[in-house]
């Protein structure tokens, strides 16, 4: 009888463990301090149209990525840094950071007063990053529960054909009067505009940007 009880306990434990593993990504996303969402150019610029895509696809050449950031709890955003990475060797890992010779962020804008896109002038592009400073722009900074919307013009070099990697955002913010930082990211692909969906995106919810 004890053998059957132990076997039953092991089976139940295995099922529960499997369910926890499957739900872990959703739980991590739910309790994440910041939320990253993307918006298609074909949709109206509202929070309701921002979607939790699992991958971002961009073509060779210049296109525009629209995205939003919203905090889960009360914080004040000061700056955020955008960078691109190769996929890591292990799952969920990050590889080498890509430089601006092949993935260039050329301009950034923020949505002002839910009406017009305003160019972000305090915007610095380095060798392998793009830093947005929002300290002097109250309407672009993030308070508790507020969703702020941004768009960047990105230029992808032809040598990046069929590349897959990571679109990463490092957020610098203040919480309880102290500086802190968090990282959020999404998978990213370079696709052929003549063939809309690469095979490697199978099973993912992908947002495609279009050539400007």
C-alpha cells in the first residue's frame, strides 16, 4: 500500500512540477516590474492596441518600431537604453552585443499629449547602444501605471539577412528616492519582405514592421 501511495505522490508531484514549469514564463511576465508592448502602424495609437507580442520582425533597410513601456508599481523613469544582442548559446541567454554598423537606431520620438509624435532631442547613440533621457520631458516619463509610447527609426544592414537575436531595453528609474534599473526584452528577427513569415517564427506571435 505504501508503494502505491509513494508512486501516486510521485506522479502528482511530477504533474504539478510540469505545470509550474509551463506557467513560469507567464508568472514572470505578470509580476515583472515593467511591461514592454509593440504597436502596428496599421492600428490606432492607443493603449488598447498595444499587444504582448513574443517576437519582433524587421526588414533590411529602414523601418519604424513603435513600442510602449508601463510600470507595474510606482516608479519614475529617468532614462532607458536600447541595445541588440545575438541569441545566447543556452535558452534565455544573451550572446554578443551588436554595434551600430549593422543595426542603427537613427531617431526616436515620443507620443505627446496622446496626439502628436515629438522628436526626442536628448537622445544619444553610441557604438552599441541608444540612450533616451526623459528627465526633462514630464509627458514622456513614466509614473505609476502610466503607459508611455515611443517610436524609433531603425536601419538594418544587408549583412544582417536572416539574423535572429534580442531587442533589449534597460530601464533606469527612481524608486523610493533611490536609483535602480531593470531589463526587459523581446526576441527579434530580420525577415525577407517577399516572404512575410520565416519558419523560425512558427508558434510565436510576431509583429512585422515595414520599410519606411
